[in-house]
C-alpha cells in the first residue's frame, strides 16, 4: 500500500504505556475463561486454543457481546503508567495503523454523505497485553476486536507478527484487512445491524445463531472490500499484490482452515465467521462493486 506520508487519524488512543493487572473475574486470568468463550462460539473442547485464539479474536463481531456477558470487571484493576518505549518497527506499525484508520474515515464519511448521513468515526486503541474496554477486560491473545459498547477498535500491534508468522498472511494490506473488518463492525453498529443480530440470536438455537453470526461476519468482510475498492479507485493507494495479501488473510482465518489445523476435521454447524471460500468471496464482492448494497449477506 502507498501509505507513507499520508495523513494520520486523530482518533488513536495509544495506551501502550499503561500496564494493567486484575479485573479478570475475581483476579483470575482471562485465559481460564477461554474454554467457556469457545464453547459459546460452538467449538468442542479446547484444542483450538493453540491455533484459533488469535484468529477468532481477529474477527470479533461476537467478542464484544461475549466479554460484555461475562463478569470480567468484578475485581479491581491495578493500573500503572510509564513512558512509552517502542522499537522502530513498532513505531512504523503504529504510524501505519493511524494512517490506515484515516483512510477508512475518508471512505466511510464520503459513502455516508452520499446517503445523506453523517459518519461517526470510531476510535482505535493501541494496547499491550491487557486492555479494559466497555465490553470488559481482554488480553492481547484474543486478537484485535471491536467493542460496540464504546464504539472502539482495540489492537495489540504484536498481532501483526502473529498474522505474518502463524497465519502466513504477511504484508501491510493483510494488516489493513484486519482493521477494515473491525471498522466494518462499526458500520454495522451505526446502521443497527449488530443490534438486530444480537436480538435475534437470543430467540434461536445455537446452530441457527452460529449461522446468523457467519452472515454478520461475512458482511464485515464485504464492507472491508468496499473500502479497498475506494482506496484503489478514489485514492490510488493500492499496489500490485495488495489484494492477494488481503485474500490470503481472509482464507487463512476461515473457520474450516482453523478447524482443520486445530482438531483435524471440519464442523460446519459450529462455524461463526465463515469458511475460507466464503470470506474470500464476500471480500471480493465488496471490492468488485464498491457498493455497500452489495454486502447484503442476510438476503432479502
């Protein structure tokens, strides 16, 4: 991506200098709750923790609701602040994130204005290890997530290394896809889609709820593709190979891909984010059309 030298977003909250402990449901580690989280998402057992923990945190249309439903803030949180120390690599990643967020703001402000609407920009929080959100406490092992309670995207920059090394999806456009997907969840919050999905899941079975979750996540993938369309055609930011990076990232975190890696077989009824093919298909749908209307994953 041609991002260097472009404007940065003012909606960055850098909390990397803040260290937190406690607040994890009576002082225990959030990791102890992850089996509960993954059972909620439909996975059997905890073998998927090793491979899936970061990836399912990556696309967290459900994570905000899960964390919000658990009493993760019952214990006091100890918080200390110090000077921010970062490597040159971290600084560049932080700069990239701020520049890319600004690009999403430009895209969605323009598209909302065309509909006669005002886009409310999300804030993006950079953190290390543990963060406190309106959805509860979360550890970086859970990956980037969007919290509808405070309308913020949260990311530990260390996840970019995991995306490259563990999920074999390197490149700045793969990183951009991660953020664009979470911003897609913000769009769904603004237009009421997320609230409707949460309300509907209460009334249906877990299997049907998983299917609804898949449609919700695939729409966020499609919205990420819409943003990519406008980055290419309106601002000429994309370079050769960028879209391939995004598609590789989408494929790497498909439910079927992760389940094969973690448990050796695929269980479609437990999908919550979509197969590799579905994720790639819907990202391409948004990218090829550039139109939010093309992202109707829920059907008529």
